[in-house]
């Protein structure tokens, strides 16, 4: 999600986005994570080509987080955020999206 998306979103409307494969992937992370996308997809019985893009979506939604990107073969390790963590992250992103942009002070040239 882009910062502007958080401005008008609510936690409840974010939850409504979770359907079908997205919800299956989130449950995979909650039940079989943390791990790499390959490991968790295998443990959860989902096809990697379905699981990996849903993981990217979940990261953008703030429901899954990268915890370590130093694994061999350049695969990161991810974990599902607890509901409280995800809600706090959502609120933080929403506050940032609603904050007024800083406007530099204009100085008038003097003659």
C-alpha cells in the first residue's frame, strides 16, 4: 500500500481485503512461520508461485515482515506480525499519511 492509501483506510476495511489465497498465505505464515517463502510455502502446502506474491502483498499490508535478509541464496526470512503489532503498524502508517506535509518557510527578498 502507498502512504496515501492509509489515509482513507480503516483497520476493518484492511481486514476485508484478506480473501482466498491471501488469507491462506497469512494463515501459512501464522501457522508455519517464520521462514523463507520457500520453506513456509512447502510447510503450508501452498504452491510457491502462489505463495510468494501473496507474501509480497501481505508485507505491503503490514501483516508480514522481513526479519532477516542474510540467508544463503538471497532469500529473506519473514514472519507474520501479531494482530497487535500489525494494528500498531497500521495506525503509525495512517498517522504518517494524514500528517500535513512540511512546508518550508518562504523568505521575501529585500531590496
